């Protein structure tokens, strides 16, 4: 891998690092939010959904401009907006204020992920795409290993809003890195036909069967994950026997495991095949998914072994699925496709989180009920995802992959 590609991937991984922490840290804060703001599972589901649905709206509105400008410029503007939104989350002193602040952050955070994926697809050629996605996924590992546990520690030891202030501060530094280390990325402009209207941009995606299939595939991936993920920490505290102080162990163990396995999985995706690896890890993932959503009170060792298997297999299928999606659209409309796909993903996240919040209930004694139901839903969706992923073709073909724009 070329040195310039590595530098760009490093900066993009750091962007993902802060974005993932911002999304992930909310879930294990569920017990703290209940304690401070008195939230119930349905209200918490709405809190998670608000971020996702606002991300969907902004993704839809920006999808028709993503391919009309230098991606570096868009990245600077959107990431700055993400930093500001996260700062406002830190200023929130009530559930209602946090709900509004999360919605503002979602307007930028959801678009940010699609833009990072577009830049990665522009910079890394198809034959090394799996490795590139593997490197990007280490940001998830680092966020799980260091970011989320540290965020929980700050929230537990000091005050609930401190993690958001910390994320916003780091985001300011990364914004400077974007300006300094990422070159103009505008080669996609040279491949474009005359600019399309908003309607034509969406129409092209919807009426291109391969791209539409990839959008549905990605939607189901996110829906299937977020029907249970936001409530995992509360379930492990209420039903498995963890304390709120022990919650960081979940993300520490999962993060360490995926930090070492993600780059290996990326190489395997390039060598063995993205569809084959989707089926391998997708099938293996169903086992820890079942146990994590059905387990009762068990020892700490057993619980952490389940978490390790859960994180490793889920991370593997995410790398494979991200590689599949990144190749579904040609360079000329990749940004629009990724932005539109991120929009639909956000809808999937929002619907999944809301459905989970409606299905899951809590007894007066604090026991979480019906978590196994959302687990069964996630298993069914996981099987469907593997079937759909097998049908998505590589729209990039064997053409020469021009990466960076003109200085």
C-alpha cells in the first residue's frame, strides 16, 4: 500500500474513531441516562433514533451534491459541523436538550460516514479495498478499546456530559489534520457527465438494480444490528449481572479482539473474496448473537468470551459487507450513492432502535424482558443479508483506478 494511501486512511480512521465513539458511547450510557434523566427503554430508543433519522434526512438532501465538489472541502465542512453538534451534546442538561443536540449531531455524523466511505473507495483500488476497509475498521476497535471505556469512565467519575466535550475537543485537532494531510480529491469530477438534478440523482440510484440492491443490503445490515445493540449494555447490567462500572470491560475486550483481527480479515477479503467472507463471518456471527440475546446470569469469564466472539464475527461481516457496498457504484456517482446509502442506513438504524425500544420492556424490579425477541429478529435479518450480499456485483469492473485529484 502506498504511503499517501496510508496517510489518508489514517486520517479517515481517526475521523471514524470520533464518529463511532459518538454513536457508541450513548448505548452503554443507557443506565446513567435512566438514573439522571429518568428515561425508559422507549425514550432511549427515540434518543438513538433521533440521531439516525436526522442523519437520514441530511444524507438525502446532500446526496445530489456529493459528486459535484472536491471531497476534501466537503469533509472539512461536515466534520466541523459534527464537532459543533457534539459540543452541544455536552451542554445538554435534560433529556429534551440532549434529544435536540443528538439530532443536530446526526445531521452531520450520518453524512460523514458515507463521505469517508466514498473517499476510501476513491483512494484505494478494488484489489486492495478489503485491506483498506480492514484498516478503517481498526477505528471501531480503538473506539471500543479506548474511546468508549474512557467515555464511560469520565461519565461515571465526573459528569454525564464530559465524554461529549472530550470528543468535540479531539475533533478540532483532527479537523486540522484533514486540512494538512488530505490532498484535494476531485478525480471523480473528471469522470462525470453533465450535473444532474436532485431527482435525477436519486432516480439513477433507484433505477440501477445493482445499486438499489446494495442500498437494501446495507439498510438491512444496520436495521438488524440496531434492533438490539443500543440495549446490550442495559441487558448485561440488568440480566447478566454486570455493574455499570464493569460495562467498559465489554468494549475493552471486544475492541482488543477486533483490533488484531480486523486487518487480517481485510486481507482475507482481498484474497478469498468478499462474498465468501460475508458468508463465513455472517454464519459464525449468528452463534454469539443468539447467546448474547438469550443468556441469563453467568460468570464474568463466560460473558466476556461471548462478547469476544460477538465482536470478532460481527466486525468480520461488517468489513466484508462494506467492501461489497463500496464496489456497487462507479466513481462518477459514488459519492451520491454512498450518501444516499448512508441516508437509508440511518433510517434502518432509527427504525431498528425504535422497534427494539418498543419490544423491550423492563419490570419494576429492573429486569429487561423480550430481549430474546429482538435477537431472533436480528438472526432472521442476518440470514437475509447474506443472501442479498451474494447478488451484488462489482460495478467498478477492471478499469484503471484513478485516485487523487489535481493539486
